C-alpha cells in the first residue's frame, strides 16, 4: 500500500514538473525556446520555423 502511494506520487510529481516546464518554455516564444537558438545566424528568422515547412 505504501509502495503504491509512493509510486503514484512520483508519477504525478514528474507529470506536474513536465507540465510546468512545458508551460514555462511555451511562454518564452518559438525562437527563445528553440534548442538550436545559438546556431541561428539570423535571429529574425528562427531555424525551427524553416525546418517546420515541408
């Protein structure tokens, strides 16, 4: 019983943490949260917006 409560709190805790990080990253905007923002040559055009187009 105690193991189930512990496991459940770990799972819900991590889900809450991941949700919080997602919200914080989405508030930064597309280019600010981009993983390759340091490799961008032109900050006006985000690299991820170029790769999103097919």
